[in-house]
């Protein structure tokens, strides 16, 4: 049962890790849009109304927060995996050494 829980935690961590590149692309895109709109406004080109600038900034902040949330959850899962029976690297190493000693 403990191994199953550890495997579930590792699978969840893997899914979260796989989501990071997509979240990073979204952050890059929202950053570019927000920065471009702000630069155009500073240059006197007023194609972007203030509410659109605010929305673009909020989108960028949201993308940044999503990445931080996923990173925080990954760290939390890492700690949980490490403390779970059968989950930490030392436990896996010990299990492997016991197999070698047993002649498996």
C-alpha cells in the first residue's frame, strides 16, 4: 500500500513537471504582450486602452503565479515522497543492496 502511495505521488510529480514547459511558454507570451503594449503606450501610441493594459498585466501575473504554485507543489511532493515509506533514495538504495546480498 505504501509503495502504491509513493508511486501515485511520483506520478503526480511527473505530471506537474510536464506542465512546467507549457506554463513557461504562456508566461513568455503574456510577458511579451504586456511589455509591448506598455512600450507602445510610453512611446505615445495609444492603441491599447488602460483596461487592456491592466488585463495584460493581470494575465502575466496569473501565469507567473501558476508557475510558482506548480513549483511549490512539486517541492511539497518531493518532501512527501522522501518521507513516505519506500519513497526516498536511501530506502531504494537499501532495498537494492539487500537484493544484491540476497543474490537476486
